[in-house]
C-alpha cells in the first residue's frame, strides 16, 4: 500500500512538472527550450539602474557578451542604462555572473548553466565562460512587457545541451559571402546556442582563401572574391568570442574545378581545359590521386591553412565523386590494378588515407561527407552523414557510422537550401528511434544545418537560413520530447523578430526585392501574394543547374518568398477548423482571406507595369479567379461553380516564376465540402 501511494505521488509530481513546463512554453518564448525550468511568483523590473557584475578576473568572452547584452537589452526595452558596461567589483549588481573556468570552444566543452531570476537579483552560474554566454542568451529571451514596465520573468533554469555538435554550414564557394554576412550569422548562431560554424570554402565555382604558398588559387580560382588570411583570423577570433568553433572545408578530390583552373597539372585528365564553373551541379574535374605532386600540393596547402583554424577538425569534403576522369585515364587504371584497388571508391579511400596522415601530422582530425565511409577507411575519421539511408543500408549513414566505430554528425534532414518547411526540419531528430549502445550513442556528436549557396546571394542568404535554423537548433540543444509544432511556431515568430537586432536581414530584405520588382511602387500587393507563395522545392528550381549562373542576380519574386508562407499556414488551419466545425466565425475568417487576395489583385492591377510584374500577372489572376468563386459561394451560401473552380485551381497549381501558390490542398478540401453540402 505504501509503495502504491509513493508511486502515485511520484506520478503526480512528474505530471505536475510536465504540465508546468507546458504552461510556461505558452507564456515564455525561449528557444531552444531549456532542459529544466520552473517559474516563481517573482519578477525583476528593468530600470536605468540595471547593472552586471562578473565574478571572475580578466576575461574577455563574458565581458564582451555582457556588454553586448546591455546594448541589446536597452534596444529591446527602450531603457537607457546609467552604466553601460559590466563591472568586476560591484557586489550589489542586478545580475551576478559566476563561472569557474575560461575555456576555448572545443568539442565537449561544458556549456551548462543555471539561472535564477528573483525580485531583487538575478544569478547566472556556470562551470565555464561559454556556459555563462549561453545563459545570457536565455536571460535576454525572458524579457516581458507591461504597459509601463519591462521585466525579466521569474524562473529557475538548469540547462545543458543534448548534443555536443550544433552546427551551421555556409557554402561561400558557389556564391561568395562577405565577412559581414558571416559575422552576423555567427551572432545569430550564438543567440540560439549553436556552437560550430562549418565554412565550405572551396568548390567548382570558387576557391575562397588567400594562399601565399600557391597564390594562383585565389588569383585564378576566385574571380577576385576570397578571404585574406587576416580576414579568416578575424572571423575565427570573432567566433571564438561567441563560443563557436570554426571548421574549414576544402573539398577534394572532386568539386575541384577552381583548384584545377589554377593548377591544371594536378588534374586527372591530360589536355583538359579546366576552368571555374559558372553553373550548378556535379562536374567531372578531379585531382589525380596517383600523382605524387598532388600530395605535395595538399601537404603544403594544408600546412599553410591549418594554423588559421585552431579547431582540431578539418573537413575534406570527399562527396559526389564518381571518378569519370579516373576511369578514362589509362595511367590511373593501371595504378588501380597495380595497387589492387578494384573501384574508384577504393582509389578515393587510398587518397583519403594519405590525406588523413597529412592532417594527423598537423594535429587535425579528418572529417568528410559520408562517401568516405568505406571498409578500409580508419575509424579515426569523422563521418558527416548527408545521404540518409541508401544503397541497401537498413539504417542511415549516421547510425551505420556510429555502429562501425566512427564519430558522426547528421545533416540529412537539415538541408535548408531544399526550401522545405520548418515543420519538416523540426520533425527530424538526429537519432530518431535507433537502438544504440552507450558507446554508439556517444559517437553521434550532433547535427549541422547546411546552407548550400547555388541559389542564394548575400542579399537573400539570411532569409534562407533564418528563422528555420533557430527551430533546428532546438533539435540539437533541447530534450527529445520537445516536439510541439504549434508551440514552436508561436515561439519562433518572436525569436525571428528578435534576431533582427543582431543585424540579420531575413525580414527586411524582402522589401528590397519587392521594390526592385515594382520599380519603387507600393509593394503591398506583392507582399500579399508572397505570403501564400513559396519557392520551388527540393532542387526543382534551376533543374539541371543551367537556368542561372553564379553571377546571376537573385532578385526574382521567388527570392522574396520563403519556405514557410505565413498566410498559407494560417489559411490551412482555418480550413481545417471550418471543416471540423463550421461556424459563422470560421466562415468569416475564410472570407477574410479570399477578400484579402481579391483586394491584393486589385492593387496589383493599379501598378504601372513592367516585364517583371507582367510575369506574375497570370499567377495573381488565377488566385483572384479562385478567390472570387469561393468568396461568392461563402457569402451567398450557395453552390460552387464546379467547372469554373476546378479549372481555376488547376491553373493556380502551375508554378510561375519559380514559385508555387501553396493553397492547393486547402482549396481542394474546401471545394469538396461544398460539393458534399450542395
């Protein structure tokens, strides 16, 4: 009986704790959601007298973070603080920050912290300075407003990440991203507690690093768009101050057109005219793994470059190489036979093993895309899983790698350049339901969001990364049980707006593109259209890689649209509610949307036309036709004109100017209810 009562008590406590967390996520907009959180009845009022004390000696990372915290807090609240800098000797400060160790951002560093917000004081404690930085970001998300006051919500938090590796990869080879773009994205990464910046620096379309040993690489392989070594050091220093590791990627032996444009003698096909690629895709130029000079080149290059990046991991790419030029070469074929290498994959493993030895002498661990995982590849390599389940594998390459003894990182499911919804990415768990031993689980380091840049420029890259990456960051940091999609959307809307204070352009640059399309006319009608339109997904835009070149400006309507059309999302919810329980209220909401699109088309019609606008006219006209039919039927509570609405929906389904109106499923469901009703 006593055991039963104890069990009931424990269940009750657990249920109450879970319910409390659920309730807090309704009122607080924390992202990523903390490991443990409880509220109290207190709150800390934010006034001009707010001060910060750092209980540590000379330390720069937290001092920098705390100073930036004060600027952001002042911006967010409108309170101008008397003291704009943290102190090291004010024992009655509003916020007390304490930590024990100053550490470099390396794999496995302690990022945990505790945070207690009370009426009189806020206490932030951590083992390391990086943990303290993570806690500051959480505290900033606890700002709440009333009519005449601003305050920090009273909570107690104990927090730590679920995964050690929480990364973002930005490809700067296909489209070069200036330093200011990289830095603002590093700031955003820190805001959502990401800790690895994977810098994809070379590919067929460009070699983006200054080399003093092989200067032709940046002189002939970059179109003049590259980072000086001083700039790289500056970015690494900037990232380190945020508690972020920087991992470079030099993609070899494939994706090497830019390298071979500079040093063609290293190529696998004699007499081939190597040049920088202007289109997107997978190309044949490949380094010659049978040429001793290839390894001399890579040894010298990596010896020069490796010291620029303090992190122990070094990514060598290794993906998408079928070795077409290898198969066409009599010399390479003979080499394979001599060394008992049956396939081109065996030859690439031979190449990778040599690279690993070069990197080991430079105190670096080789990391590569999952193609490098072959039977003879040493388990000291790190497998970067991007292809998921393939070639008969029962489990993903991530799980397969962990079970074979490799450390592994997941990107499959987090390819944000595919323009899939945030809901899709949020539903991907790095481990899923895989059954692993403790040792195998420890080998899964975490995940990386990947931003390939074939279809983005500095103008649009932020809108492709954010805010979706903030939600993905929650998958990396928070507990596996944090999966409520509706609640995620609620919190993400707030976090997305807050990211603007870091200089991100994911919201503001939309109007830059729309003004370009309208030629500086009123953009409201295009804004309305963009809120139900999404760019074509999963590489169906620029199919074949030849529609656009690397120098093409991405200022089309598709570039102003995002992967999550907000009005389409809310319209779908209204339709579902109406179908489940039709009321006067749900009917009015449906009519509101149709009327909005009708008015939007009317505004569009009044714009002084130009070729860019004219390309959008069929799309808007089809939307207007559908909207008028549904609006009339709803208003008059009459039967839909089946033939007319079917024809209009069919036309609306057709992609125009690289976008699709994402209302089709909702409209079809709504149409079918009219058919049943009348």
